[in-house]
């Protein structure tokens, strides 16, 4: 819901970074979110510079 509300804020971009461990306990939530959210990444993505690509 936070990401949906964030879409209403002009000039604001919401991104979700998961540590990957949550995948085991929240698999359904992450799957649903992945299907509708543009900016969902894991820690490895962050280490590899995804923020420089997405938030130019």
C-alpha cells in the first residue's frame, strides 16, 4: 500500500530493497508486489549499482 500511496506524491519515487531472506517468510507478499511494483530490488542489485541506474 505504501508504494501505491507514494505514486500520488509528485517528485517522489518509492523503491523496495529486500535482503532476500524475507523471500522465505513473505514469498506471497513479495510475489504480488513484484507483479505490480516497478522498483523492487534485492541487496545484490544495490551492491551492483542499481540505484545509479534507476535514480539518475
